[in-house]
């Protein structure tokens, strides 16, 4: 009997209560899930990321089958379809459904190609409104309409009011909308002290199987198969509990701080679980707000955390869909340089970069400031091609999905959108890294020095970046001061910086940066 509906579940749509599964007909509908090589075996992508996605999908399949639902699950196989559109096309041929039902996928190209498959097969496609996010794509477009500037802070306040979060008589709890000024502390010379690590759960059967399969099948994936990442809703709950109990009270305060050999610090480590939909963002926010109401965590920590999820996360998603596929080609600063090989190997004398990349290769995780103010900053100052930078961020992080990675990389980190998302480029010299971490202790380079062999590459490249983009930023309200400082430097120094930059590019090519 032909299926009534094929319900497509993609690897990042593992919500057991997903909107397009709520009215499933257990007798006549078929749920389609597929592991495909183009996604799971992408050369240069992180093993831990692929292992997490595949194991999480297999657990979802088992849970759906236990509920008596019919799941057509295509496991990764040499003879199987290589891509998701091919998998959908095969499933349509197998089941001859009356319609295909799906949620919006996490990338423009996939939305277009899956839509095309249904049109080519002449099967109606029904796209169900997705309530995993707290602001719909249309809702964001409505908010954006008529606004000259799409400021995250404005969106965030609008979302707080709309959802009634951390409000008292219509006013923000604690008297302020934003407690960011409390959130810039470094650790001081004594370091972060004892920091609780995320819960170490025993790997599941699917995690072990998938890890072995990836080891046997692919030599092109990078990094270690860290199996710590939650792959079931229960494991994700355990991580959420641990965050709320152990780290939320200190969240925010040390948000911008980094420390040698400390990968986890006071962050939530929940992005992958939320992006896979093992946790609902509303549930995560409610837990944090409850912790405040019970006196477990201060308002600055809770507001800071809520802002990340209700504000930034929803905002970048809105921007991604509002901007459309063209965003992938943004390159406002005309950057074309290839990324230094150290981004992939972690082999570099720059202690901060080697720390971040080694940590990434081990776990597939780096926190926000490591992304923005170490890796992203170096790529930006280096003049790296934004699309290559985006691909690097997609490849090495367990939580990467295009809708969230692209606006963060091209907009926030690389200023490739010319300032639509952030009003100015996040640029700094090595002194920023020195202030926020202990990475510079024992580094071959000196963050205070801009020329010569000891010069910190960030510091040299900072002046070089300003010189290269002087005209663009000379009258920029938030950059003019930095350009003025550049103009105060003498011509001899400018020449020495240019020479040092040329040398840095040679060193990078030799793998000796
Ligand atoms: P925490 O710092 O503890 O924050 C709590 C939660 O807030 C996160 O779990 C996440 O869900 C949300 N959040 C915070 N900031 C952002 C943001 N800017 N955008 C979206 N969500 C946010 N996040 C991803 O989920 N996937 C990515 O591929 C990704 N790429 C990034 C690339 C760059 C260059 C930058 C600057 C940021 C990127 N981010 C990305 C955002 C952010 O860095 C991560 O969400 C965060 O570091 C994940 O770690 P955590 O769960 O410990 O987060
Ligand atoms: Fe990084 Fe420069 Fe500090 Fe070395 S001196 S750790 S390269 S910021």
C-alpha cells in the first residue's frame, strides 16, 4: 500500500515531539531518516561531530520505533545514497507517498534541493511551521521590517517582552535589560581554580558502533572521536542539570576569559544538544530563570545566559533566513588570503592558537571568545577569504549547522557583511588575548611588540589591518579613534610592520608561524 505521507527527519531535527510528527498516522505514514556520506564523511570535518550526529539519529530511530511508528532508516553504506536529496528521491520511489511532510532544514541549499526533489517526483510537499525556535522566520522578518538597523539588543528586548521572560510589571527584573558590564572578568594570576567539567557519561551502544564504523571507513575526518557529547534527550537533560547546578551561578562573569588547558570553564556546553533539538531552548531558559527565582544564581548570570539563547541564537537564525543564500558570498573587505595551515594542524608557535586548535581537535569545542577573539580574529586580521573561514568553523565544531555558523562567522567574526550584524569589526592586538588569558605566558611572541622576530602576530596584523582598511574606517564612528592612533605612527614603523607581515606570510606557508 502506498504511504500516506513521508515524514522527513533530518539529522539536526531530533526533537521527539517535532511539529511535523505530532499528527503522524502510525499505520499509513512512514518516517524517513538517512545517514549519507556527503554529510557524515565530509573530508576535514570532525570525527566527534559525525559520531554525535549519527548516534543521535540512531537513538531517535529507536525511540520512534518503540512508539510503534514506521521508520525507513538508511544507514551509511557504500551503495546507499550519497546525499539527502538522493535519499529522499529513493524513499519517494520506494513508498510512492501522497505527500512529503518536513520542517525547514538548516541550510538554504538543502531547502531548495529537497523542494526540487518533490517537484520533480510530482509529490506535494508540506512544510510544517517549526516551533522549536522562539521566533519564527516570518516573525523575525516582521520585526525587521522598516528598521534601518537590525540590532541584536533591540531584538532581544522585543523577545523578552513577547515571551514575558525576566519581566516584572513590564520592566526588566533587576532594573536593567543587560548586565553585560558585569561579565568581563579575567581569572587573575591564580587562574580559574577548580572548574566542574561536563558530566562524563558512559558512551551508548550506538556511540560505540558509530565510532568504530567511522574509524574503519574514513581517514579523511579530523580530530579525536570524543564521545562525551549528549546523543539522547536524557543525556542532554543530565548536561543541562549539571550546568544549572554547577556552572550557571558563575556564568557570564568569566565568559570572556580563557586559560591554558582549560577547555570547559564556566560555559554551558549545550549548543550541540540544543542545535540537535535534544533540548528545547524554552526549557533551557525556564530552568535558568527558575534558578534565579530560587536564589541559586544571580540576575547578572541568568540574564547573560538568557540573552545568549533568547537573543543571540534566535537573532542569528532570523538573520540567516532573512539574508537568503547570497550571504554566503559576502566579502565586504575583499579578503582573499588562504587560511594559515595552523588552523587545521594546531602546529604553531602562537600559543593561543595552538591551545584553541588542539582543544578543538580533541573535543570539537571552543568557547565563544576562543572562536571570536583568537581563531576568528586571526583569520580576520590575516585577510582570510570569508568562505574558507566559514568552512573551517563548519568543519571543526560539533555544534556547527549552517544557519547558526554562517551569520556568526561571516557577520559577527569576519565583518564580511559590511556591518549588518555587528556595527564594527572585532579587532584587537595581542594585548587583548594577554588580558583575557594566560596564553601569552611562555609564548615565543610578545603581545606588546609589533615589529621584529618577537612581535606577536596579532599585534603586527592589527596595525596592518588598520592600514589596509584605513579609508573605509577613517570616518567610522566606532573605528575612527583606532585609525587616528594608526596615523600617529611614523612611516618607518609602518614599513617595518609591512615587512614583518610579509615574513609572517612566509612563515605561515612554511608551517612555522
Ligand atoms: P555558552 O557560551 O555557554 O552560551 C549558551 C548558549 O547560548 C549556547 O549553548 C548557544 O546555544 C547560545 N549562543 C550563545 N552565543 C550564540 C551565538 N552567537 N549564536 C548562536 N547561539 C549562541 N554557535 C553554534 O551553536 N554553532 C556554531 O557553529 C557557532 N559558530 C560560531 C562561530 C563564531 C565565529 C562565533 C563567534 C560564534 C559561534 N557560535 C556558534 C556561537 C557561540 O560561540 C556558541 O554557541 C557557544 O560558544 C557554544 O558553547 P556553549 O554551549 O558553551 O555556549
Ligand atoms: Fe597569542 Fe600573541 Fe599572546 Fe602569543 S603573544 S599567545 S601569539 S596573543
